[in-house]
C-alpha cells in the first residue's frame, strides 16, 4: 500500500531528526516513490521551516528556539481555545497533572474557578499563576530547574512523580507522528511526561493545529496511551481517520461538547 502525503512527511522528518541529514535518492528508495515526489515533499516541509534544503537533500533547521518565551507567542489564540475546551473535562475535586508547556499553561486562569483541585506540576510559572487560589492544592515535582523553560526535570522530578497515581494527565507535545506517536523536542521532557502518562488514569493531549504537521525527535508515548486529543480546529482527514481507528476521541470547537468523567478515580 502506498503512503499518504502525511505519512511520507512523517517518515522524512523522522529520518532527518534521526540522522541529521537525508538525501533525495535515499528517501526515494525508502519510501518507494520517485525522486521528483521526494523533492516536492522536501520543498513543502522546508516552506514551513521544518527542514532546511541543501544540495541533494535536506538537514535539520538551524536556530530552532524551544524556550517558554518563544513558544508562548506562537498560536496564542489557538492555545486559548484549547484551554477553554480542556477545562470542561475537569471536575471540582479532581486530581490532575498539567505539563509545563505553553498550551497547558492556558488552563491556569480557568483552574482557579474550580474547587478542591489537586494540581501536580513541574512548571514554576504555573505555580506562580495558581499560588494563593483558595482550596487549590499544588504538588510540585522539584528537580533540576531549566530557566529557559521555567520548569523542573531530572531524577528528583521523576522520583516524586513515580509515587503519584490516579490523576488525569493533561500534556502537550512539540510534534505528532502517526508512526512514532506523541513527541517532544528534548529527552528530559519526554522521559518525565512518559512517566506522567504511565501513572495516570487518563491522558489527554492538548495540541494546536501546527503540531499535526511534523514530529519532534523524542517519543513521549505511543498513541494507545492517549484517550482524547483536544485541538483548536478539525484535524486533516488522514489524522481524523487515524485517531478514530485508534479509538481516540478528538475534541475541537466544531465537535460535540466535551464531558468530564465523574469521580476522582
């Protein structure tokens, strides 16, 4: 069976991140398509700055900024839409994990309206935003502080998280791949969020429309670990079919209303 355009792009991006460089000739052989098709795919990916074209192939883009400040100004309105949908899945009294990304950060002002929440975080910025909210319990993971991302990672963070169970996990991603799953741009985040998903009773992915266009380097989890995907617009048809086939509910502004499960598990 021939690959769809999205599947070819996923495969090309994965190989670029794995090797640092790919050639048109090699990718044509691996994808079983013509070199002309690969060139078109590479141009499309380069147009959105996911790769950099070089003679005969492509390389990783240079100077990609993954800091909190840089990411916080991208797709701001989309992230607010996602936050407004995600809050509907949270009940008073819930226990939740919220990751340190800019998409999940849009939940912060909405969480203040809930009662009796226990919120597990590795985000220093999120702690500051939620601090002083009556009736809200904050569990911080500690660990090594990353000033650019304003979060904590490493063995201390994972050892604390490893003692916690039964919460709902809300996490973002730096990229998505049908073949390789939910991905992050750095290995420390991927490791921590993989544990967050493993210990959760339900894991909900919050991603804007741009994340469907390419994977990042480090896998967080496979798709079978995700129960719902919340995004700001209806995903492309291949992604809708893919998520449906994996039993993953897709929530976006034109879908049906999101409903939270009752109880804390």
